């Protein structure tokens, strides 16, 4: 499913079954059974028939004893099978969670006993770190957790989080003391006080979600549970009242046939009750979380996973998600009266010290298109670094100053120097902006040389992924700090449905609220601290593992692969969860038709031989018919465990198609399958009975 | 036995019937939507002054919005007071032989729009009590049912709203703009057909034997028959209901009474489409209802088309089909279709003896009742009940396409499923539990008018009819006993007001929800696939619930009869 899935083998081995079977037996306690009302009815039925069988044994009614005992045994197995489905899914989930822990512990931390003594440390897995622990990190090591520098200063590579490859300085005291887990110390050393439990809380919550007994049920699951309980109540009603009806009938018709027995009524009830789905309900929920972990996503609530299946709007960051993180230079446009080569040379010179990807792409373009190799840095070159304030960078060599930067910033500089920007150049700047590019003006002193067209490169394949979102009914919204003109152009190129330009934390929040007021469910993927408010507001919020702690806290899922389009998989998992429940409920109910055809003739044939006409399966005897139906009912739980674990596949083919498909498989299939299954079991029973009779 | 064997004249009448219904329901539905949205209609100049006087008398502000709890309390208070008044009125009416349990049963029956009648009206009640007591409740109970539907539709139509409208205003509008004018014109039509309408004394005539005399009861029949059909009440002026020549004298009066039964329930679906601006969804519900009504009516017609094998063996001419218990002027067609229509809706009026139907044809009315009175159903309550099944269907279908279930953009939550479960459970519990109680007690067993399976069918039918507020009787049962009067009375009251409370709670919950705009992932609730699924859900749930009971009643009787008649 996902290339980055944990390496644990999910292949079947008999050894894996022992623990779940033990757990299934342990969970026969009434305290556990009462949690699932439908299975509790089966549980009580099993006890009642057992008592019935024992009574028959004491009264030496041997034929009744045998039949009732077998019925009781099948009922006990039905309960056990349901328990097993849950404990099996749980076992898988725990194995998965353990492997996640393993992965996390790949980072080792040097934990200090005493923050004052850096020499005395203990090497522990990062996952065991707790808040307020202190760790010592030296050059070349990864910072194991989010924290605060309490001693030392070091250059830290935070490119994994910020995308900025230039190292930053982190030091104790002042406002540069915050460090993020997963970043790397390049030089020197730091003593860090851990601020949070290293994302451990996420894992704990996730593990709680794969434990049957602790699992929080989602609203959808509770509603379905209610419906199943109500149906069971109805069937309980129609089976329980059949006893007085039958007694009345026998008395009225003076029939020699005995009234319907308690064992038969219980068999009818258990067959009709939606035991298949109820037995698998817990396993389905756990398996959904397992699939999520396989996709390397950690969620804090099952509710958010299911909500993912309902989202209408998805907010995506432009940079890094829709476009490659960096813009690239694609063309030079020289101003009137400037030779193109002059512009290229100037641009090259000004970018020599520019280590940003944009700067490098200018050098690359000059080499590729104009055959210019960058001159080597000379001692007399004084580089002017880019600052967010001036939005200008450049170089001064002797009396020559070359500057490049945002159009309006350079223009202001030129005007100050007493020059002008030719109108044709200004037109060019506008054209580039309209195409979604970033115009970078180059000036020498007071003279404008031309512009460089920097372009956002839309990621390969993003258009297709967005299209598949649209097919699911999810609109994509691009969030960008660019101006509306640029944003519109990129939005059109990438095929997003809408965009938020010049986005600030407030505009993002307002946008989400507005959508939610319109009744839509909004999902958001984010990584920065300034995404946190919007993440907290969104119905489904996925934080990148590389993101800041604030973003992770605000989100309800963390993607350990930091893949912004992972949400598509989360949506699929959410939908699969619901679809599996819905499809198996349909299957469970559709089965009842065949079961009626097996049991109704068996119940009434003694009094009304004509009911034999309804025995369209040609089942051997009333007893074998009832046993076959019950056995089918129990075995189908085991048979469907793989479906529960795998989930019903989701395809973005539109709601109508999907419904038709699932109705055909689980509705029509659910009607037909038991006819075949019950008949086969009945044939087997008849064979055995014959064998017994011959012996 | 096949559909093709039915006479051409039957097909022609069926076609004519449904064409008229389809043409007539649309303008009525749109008109109803206008009335309850507070828009002006052609009747406004006439009715507005009356409305204002009523509001002033009742000190009611018709524009005051009620939340679901207030609305429910108003419905319940109004019905309790109305029922109590009717009970006391009946108890102290001049006819002496009305027992307290009978008065309770009648009051419960009419205040719940059931109109189960365990007594002979023409000899038990005075003309005054029929008019002031029963006819008034015929209007009011129907208007209450309709008001509940209107509140429900508002719940579906509104977005993030706490309120459902004003009960008093809905009640008054239902009577003044809908039931009263329709009944007026329908009564006039009935009079042209020979239905009596008089305050004169009953005639005393001497039939063939001059020494004997016979009292021929008359009264203001036409006015009462009109509302009994239009309001899906079904309670007759005479014991034999619509089989009586003064209630239903001609085939034409029979034909139009059948139309009157279906008119408002069918138009309600159009009204729903108009009020929520989802005409497609309204049409989808109509499709689902017709998909039940027409095939089952046909099966029933087929079963009656053949003569009873036992009578055939005695030398009775089988050409007319099974004529036992039927009026010659309606014939098999007019009687059998009537039985389907009045059980599909919760009217329950009858023009033939259901217990003389062939067992399969007797099963069909029971099935219609067991569907929960949602195939057209009672005025107002029928469509509400259908929405409950729609919710069940979208719940299953929504899960199957991987979406939290929603209808008209509103998500179906935990509370909604609780109410849906209650609405399905209450009538099932009353029917099956009540029948069990009846067959276990001597008092209950004594009611069965026939032996064996037939007797069981009669008891099951009575409990089904009362619990689902239908009111039709299988016949045969002797139900004017304290046991049945009280048991059936309770079933009617709980079946009506328990369910109405849950309907309104559901409506309140729906109104409060935000409507999500549709997208490619949204379930289309107007597609043939969805309609088919809805039909399947209704059929499966009701059949699964009642099959064990039905097996011992009509199904066993069918096998019994077929065995006796040599048909296998």
C-alpha cells in the first residue's frame, strides 16, 4: 500500500494465532461481552441452550440433548469467532505500533543525569525521552526531541523542516534557543531541555485505538451499533412472540405436532440477528487504524480518520506540495538598449554568493542557455546578502554595484539613484507576474538592465492527484503568500479549484471558517507554526512529521513521511472504514433471506407439511437445516475476517457507481452466498449423520 | 395464474385511476406547499378572517416559532384534551349502552386518526355524537397528522434552525385551507351519487313481511364520508362502512372515494419536493410508494380473480372470481383494489369483508400495514414514516460509499438513529407483544371469531391495524369487549403519539443541522438505484419482522386452503 510501510511481516503464520486465540477465550467474560449488545444476545443464548441441554440430559431425553448441545456449541463458537476477530486485529495493530516505536528509536539520545555535567550521559532511544529530560547533542548528531537550548551554541541544519539549506545558529538565552527534533547539529554542541514527550503521546493514543477494550468508538460506529441493536431487539421480539403464537396454534388446530422449542427459537434469533457485522465491528475499526499506521500516519482520533472520508475541501500549501520548493530561473529579458549578454553577466555576478536555490538556478540557466560560466569570486567583491527587509541582494566590485531583487524594491532603488525604469520593462514585469512567475529585476547603479523570469515548477503528477481528489468529491485549495495574479496562474497550471493568495494565518482561518459555515468539511495539511490556528480549526488536520511541534499539537494526524499528498490515502482509509462496515451490514442482513428459507420450513413443517414447499434448498431434515444455518452463521464470521482486515476497496468512480458495485457484491452476494453455503453444510451434515447411522 | 389473465376492463380502470391520481396530486401538493410556507393562495381572502378570529380567540400568535419540544407538547396537549372531551361526550350521550371501555376505545381511535370501530355506529351513537364527536376528530386528527408532517418537512428544509414552525397555525391552516374545502366539494359530489345527508328521523319501513318492521338509519352521511376518506380516517357512519349503499352507492362513488383516500398522501410527496426545493427527491419517494402499491395490488387482484376452490367444489360459478363477502356493485376489482388502497394508506375503510378474501389477498393488506403504513400511509404520518426508512436506507448506502450518511445534505447522527430505531420498534412491539398477550389470555382467545389460523389472523390483524393506526378490520373478530377495547385503545394511543414524539424529535434534530452542499462523493437520493434500495429496505425490515407471525396466520391458512381445495 505504501512504500514506506514498516518492515514487519504481515504474512500469516500459525504462531500469530496463539495469542489471539488465548485472548478470545479470556474475553468470554460477561464484562467484555456486554460491550457489544448483539453478541451479548448470542452469549446469553449460548448459556441458555447449554442449560437446556443439561436439563435434557438429566431427564434422559437423548435426542433433544444431542441437538441442543450441538446448537449450544455452535453458539459458543460464534461468540469465540467474534472475539477472535477482534483479538486478531488487535494483535496486528500492536505489532504495527511496536514497529513504529522501533522506527522512532532509531534516533538515540545522550541523556544527561545532571545537566551541569555533560560528561555523564546515558544513551537511550529518543522515544523514551520525557518532558524536562536534558540531552547532550554534539556535532553530526540529530536533535532527538523538540526542546530549549540551556547551554552552548551550535550551527544547526534545519533544512528538513524549513527547506532552507543554510545552517542557522541556535544558542542558549535570547530568542534563538528553540530547537526541533529531527534537525542536525553541524558544529559544536548543545545541551537541550526536552519540551515535549517527543511525539510519544501520539503513539500512545494510536496504540489505544488498536486495543479493543480501550477503543473510543466513532459517532458513525455508535450509530451503526444502535441500528444493529435495534434490529436485534426486533428479531428478539418476533422470535419471542413466536412461542405463544405457536402454543395457540397447536391448541387451536388440535395438532399433534409439538409447539416450537426454545432451542429452535434461539437458533432462529441468532441466525436473524446481525451477528456477522456485530462480530466483526471491532475488528474493522482496529484494522482501519492498522492500515493508517501502514501508511505511516499516526492519528490521535478515529473520528478524524472517518471524517477524512467526508471532506469537501482540502487546503494545500503551494510551496513544496503543489510546486517544487524552489522557483527556477527560466528566461532573461534585457531592457531596451541593453545587450542580453550584459544582463546575463550581471545576473551571474550578482548570484555568485547567492546560495538559495533561486540563485543557483540563475547560474544554471546562464550556463545552459548562454554558455556563460560563472566567474570565480574575487577578493574585491563585496556581497550584499538578501534580507527580507530590503528584498534585495547583490554585489559591489569597485565602483560597480549590481543589485537584483523584487521589481518594486529595485525600482525604488533606481529612483533614489536618479534613474528611471523604461515602460517596456515594466510591461515585461507585469507579463511575468501574470503568468504566475516571479520577476526579478537586475540593476547596475541607477540603470535597469532587465528582468529574470523565476518560475514556480509544478510538481510532476500533482495534477493527476488533484484530479483523483476531485473524483472523490474533494475540492483542492492552494494556499500561498504570492499575489493573486501569480497565484491564479499557478492554480490554473496545477489544476486546483481555488486558491488563497497573500495568505496569512488569519486569512487561512477565516477561509476555513467560511467553508465550514457553508456546511463543508475542511481538511488541511500544514507544517509551520503559523499553520497551527488553521490546523486546529480544520475538521481534518494533517501535520508533517518535519513540521513544528505547534503544528503537530494542533493537528489530529501526523504524517511520518511528511508527504503532503498523503491525505489522499487517509481519505481512502476513512472511506474504506465506513464502506467495510456498510457492506458487511448489508451482507449480514441479506443473509437473513436464505436463513428464513432454511429455518421457517424447519420450524413449521411438523404442523404444516406444505411449508416443506419453502424448503427450496432441499435441506435434509429440520434439525440439519437449523444446524446448517447456525453453522454458516458462525463460520461466515471467520470467513470474513480477511475482508474486515483488508477493508472494502475504495475507487474514485463516483457515489452511484460505488454503491452499485458494493450492492452487487455484498447485497446480491449476501443473498446468494448463504443459499450455497447452507446447502453445502447441510450435505456434509447429512453425510456424517448417514455415516453415524450406518455405524 | 398470471397478470395477463386479468380482464382488460380491470387494466383500463387501474390505468384511469392512476392517471387521474398523478394529474391531480401535483397542483394539490404545490398548493399545500404554498399554504404552509405562508404564501397567499386563492382561499386566503376567504379564510384569513376566520383564521384571525380563531387566533384571537385562542390568544395565539401564529408567527411564534416553536422548537420541537414545544411543538410536541402542543400536539400532545391538544390531542389529550380532544380525546378526553370525546371520551366524556361519548360516555354521557343519550344512547345508554356505551361502556366506559368502549368510549375509551372510540376516543382513542378517533383522536389517533385510526378509526378502529368495534361497535355498530348507527345503533351505538347518536347523530350528534357522530357529528360533534367523531367528525370533528376526523378533521382534527387528520390536521394534527398533517401538521406533524409539515413540521418534519420544515426540519428537512431549514438550515441550522432551532424551530419547526407554529403548531396552532399549522393545525388551523390544515383544516381551513385543505380539509374543509376539499370535504365540502367531495360531499356535494357524493350527494349526487345518492349518499344521504339528512338530519331527519330514521325511516321505519315494512319489508316483505308486513308484520315486521325495519329501521333504516340515515343521517348526515355524505359530509362524514368525505372527511373519512380525505383524512385517511376510515371510520364509517355505518357498521359495514363503505359497503353500505348510503355510504357508497355507486361504482363511481367508489372510484372517487378511492381517489380521495390517496389524494393527500400522494400530494404530500409533491409538497415535500416543493418545500425543500428538491422535487427530484419528492418524485423518488412517489416512485418507491408506487413500486409497492401497484405490484401488490395486482397480486391481490390475481388472488381474488380466481374463485375459492372450496366454493367451486360446491358448484358455485367461478366466473366472477371470489365474490364471497363482496358487494355486487363493486365486484372483485372494486373491492380488492379498495382493500389495497385503504391498507396502504392508513385509511382502513372497507367495502368488503377481508376475512372472506383468499388468504393471499388477505395477506396483502396485512403486508401493507406491516410496511409501517409508509406506502402513502396516513395523512402526514405516512410520509414521515417513509422518511424514517429513507434515513435507514441512506445510513446503509452512505456507509457503503464511504461517506457519513446524509440526507438532503444533513448528516444522520446518533440521536437520529435512536429516533429511527424507536419509530420502527414501537409499532412492531405493540403489534407482536399485543398479539402475544391476546393469544395467551382467555379474554383474548375469546375474541377470535374463527378457529385455527383464521382466528389467529384476525387477532394479528386487529393488533396490527391498531398499532399502525390503520383502523381496518379483518372482520370476524369480536372486539367490543373490555379486553380488546382497552388493549387496542392503548396500542392506538402509543402507536400514534409515541411515534409522533419521535418524528418531531427527529425533525428538531434535522432542523438544527447544517446542510452540506452536494459533491461528486454525495449519494444521489433520486436515482433508480436508491429508490430500489429504499424499496428493498422497507420490504426486508418489515418482512423479517413479521414473517414468523404471518407464517402462522395467512400463510398457514393459504396452505391449509390449498390442501383442502386440492391445489397444491
